[in-house]
C-alpha cells in the first residue's frame, strides 16, 4: 500500500477554495453598496445590475424601526386595546352601524394601495371612505338584492401587537397588527397587516376613530375576487 | 382531438357553451388570437428611464417590456436562451445596463442581444458562440405604440397597429385629447384582480346595458339615497355619488344608451354619466383646454359621447375618466385583469381627483360595483360547465340593428348585438383569419 492511499479521503477529494473563498465570505451585503473586493459571479459580468433594483428614480420604501410603547399609562393602554378589539369584533359580527358609530363625525377609513402613501386625495386607495360612503357600503351589503352577499360569508379578525405611539392633547395614535381570515362559499382567504388608528374623545369622553389606516401586507398582490366590506 | 366546427359553435344568434369552458378552444384562442393580435403591454411613462422594465403576459407567453439606452422600448420573451430560466423574477424594476440570468450569468443588452457569457472560451468550436442568433433573447415580432400606449404582436405579418385598432383608436385619442398637451402619464399603481370566469364574460359585460340596474341595484339604490339627502341639505352632491347612483337607472333609460360595434369585435358604449358639471373646477379646466385647442376643438373633444371603448379581445378603456382595464386570460375559467389610472398632463389637479373617485369606488379591489359582476361571471362559468343546456342566447333585438359599412349601431341599448359582433370577430380569428 502506498503512502498516498493512506491519506484521509476528504482532504484529497475536496480542494480548498483558498483565498478566493475567504474573501467571498468576508464580503458584506452588496445591494446598493460597494463590494469589499473584486466582483465574482454575476457582478463580474454586469457590475451595475441588481435583480432587486426598483424602477429608476423610485427609491424602495424605507421601513421605520417600530418603537416600543412608551406613551401610555397601563389604564390607557388597556382602554385602547379593548377599543381595537371591539372594532374588529363589530366587523366580524356584521354590526355595520355600530362599527360606523365608532368613527368621529369627520372620521375616515383608509386603506392605501402601498405603504409609502401619505395622502389619499391625489393617489389611489383601495378604500377611502367618510361616514357618508360608509353608509352607502352598509346600504349596499344590507340590500335584499345584494347578489354577492348570498353565499355564506364570514370573517375572523385577530388584533395584536398594540402599541400606543403617542397621546397628547386628546389625540391618541396607536399601532397594531391584524390577521383576517375570510370564508366565502367554501374557500378561505387571508389578509394581514397593520392598523394605525388616530383616536380622539367625544364630549362624553368615549374614544372615537378620527382615522383608521389599514396597510395590508398583501395590498399589492393580486386579489382573487374583491373586498366587499372593511377589513 | 375533435375538429372544431366554428360555424356550428358560433351561430348568428347563439353560441355553444363550450366556447367558454373548453381547454382545446382556449388553447386555440391563445394561438389564433392573443398570440397574433396587437396586445397592450403598458404605457411609455411606466418605464421612463433606461433599464426600467415591466413583466407582461401576451397570450401564454411571459414577456417583458424594457426601455433601452437610446429610448427605444423593446418587448422580449422573459427567457434566457441558454437553459430557459426566466430573466426577471418580479413584476417591475430597473435592470441597469443589462439583463443577467440568475443561473449562469449570461447577460444581455436591453434589446435582447447577448452581451457576455462567463468563460466564453468554453463555447469555442461549438455551434453556440456569440455570433449565433440563438444566443440572443427572443423578441416580440413587432412593437409599436399609439399616443404613448405600447403594443406588441408575436407575429411578423398581419395588420399594422393602427389597422388593428381601427375606429377603436378613439379610446386613446379621447383620453389624450382631454389633456391640454395631448398626453397622459400613468399613475404607478396597478390593481390586479382574478376573475374566476372566462375572459369573454368581461368583454360582453362591458357593453351589456341591460345588467347594471339588475346586478348593481343594491349599490345604485344605496348611493342614490345618500346622494338625494346631500342634495336636499346642500343643494348639490359631489359627482362621485352620481357615479354610483346612476347604475340604478331604469331599464328604459339603459335601453336608450347606444352601442357601436366595429369589425374585429371592438366597440363603444356611449356616454350616460354627464361629466361636464358647471362647477369652478370644471370651468377652469375647460378654459385651460380652450386656450390650448381653441373653442371648436375643445367642444369636439369634450362632447364625444363615450362611456368606454373596447379593444377586442382584452381591453376596456374608460377614456373620459382616464382608466383602463386589461385582461390576461389564464385558463378557460380564470382571467387576470390589470387596472390602471392615468393623469391628464397639464390639467388641473382637481380633474384628476374627480376621476380618482371613480377609480377608487368602481375599479379598486374594494369596488362596490364589480363585486356583483364577478359574482355573476363566476356563477355563469359554473352554469356553462354544467349539462343543464348547450347554448347561450344572444337573440335580443337580433335583426333590428342598423349596419353601415360593417359597423353595427344598436337601435336599443340593450341589444345583444354587442355579443353577436364580438363572436363574429372571434369566429373569424379562430378560423385562422387575423386580417
């Protein structure tokens, strides 16, 4: 038996990648930045290309780092939390008028198309409804000839991650997460995302919704069928 | 495979249910219609800069539309010629100076020509060297545009884009002429909605004037009630209540809305909404148009009677409100619709905001109108898949319509001449005549 054959098998069969591999491992994330060393792979062929680049001149949406709740006393947190649960329960129980009554007289329900949107007057929305438009939607789904309301249809919301972001001068801004399962005929769809409520108090001190902003994480995915009612 | 007998399937006043449900017929539609005619890819303003691209489906073909460095728009198959991997994996973006395949880094110029192959000497002495055209990304046979709207055809021969559009080109003229500089730009959000039904239901429904007061009764009545109350309280109500309440007009009113049906299946539903209120925003806008075009042209542009225009077989253009719906058929019973909105360049912001109400209330994924249309079409698909009957009736007002130079004008708005005309074109295409 030769000396060669007694060497451990692994060492002979798998050559070391050497310095090149060490340099590759040392590279930082390259999207939008300089690479640490000479380009390899696709970057060597086409250094300016990224499969993740957005349309030119349209920067990617910068997501803010969520801040923990610091603004609320325990009792305010609890009051707000219960209010958000009630909002969701009224939708699941199809108590449309009671749900609309949660809104202040000048309150709005807004579901933007995309998270970077900051206003609804000059850009498209999935929903933007004041109380008059809410009344139309309520009237539509309650009408005896609302054909699309005939199949069995139920929703189930879960609300969590409630964080009061600010509370000053009677205006409370609160962030939360929701997950809604929807049953229509025999099929289930899922919608999820973030609520951002701007709450105020009416003359009796009760919380009212000045703005309910709903950012669905799947708002730009294709919709199989539509959303008939508020999420 | 059974031979398809189109004159038997498509008769003058009825069609066989299989044209909506049969996979073999669907495949033939893709081959003979969608992969031959000029298909809408997108608007030039979607890809303003070099390297900007959008993925688009033409028939069954995943394609992409890209702006090259010299400003030219190319429409390419989304497929690397090496091993077939798709070159882009998302709907839109900027690819920089080249496309790069994620598998082996073959790269391509923005016109599809091969740019670099790693370790290219590996191909020396083989048939696949850089001078072989098989190394290039395959391109759409023809690309053309009309007033900023970009179309592609996958066959080299056939009518030009303008010949294909024919009189339906008014869709784009009517939209652009409403801008004082004659141009629109896209609003960069696309709503995508899947219809669980054959694509033809949508095209028929767009010009079906009998259905609104039935299908959309609940929304029309509910909106009408609120609109009436606002009018009583304030004297007038914003136009967007009217957008919804008008759906509940009577059968007789709808019967008075004429349709015009062109060869190749295109068509127009005439206006019924009254989009020239005398509010300050409208007056300001009309003054802007008059200073751009003069009195006569402005009147011509603003008095065109159009609700929407169909470009058969896949496009519905609501030119007076600058919105567009484009169909991408997926299977006999499944269709994707892409919904876009445009701004009139140079027009006051208030005019965009006014049409935005229609986009939000009628064309968004929370639509109070299409919710009931989609329910109808889903149930229609299921009905036609059943053995409960073989035929779909288009007898209403058959023989009553006025035909001049191949264009059919309905004497009754609810005439099913719309469907008869579309199927005439369909049958011609399906028998191999794309002229």
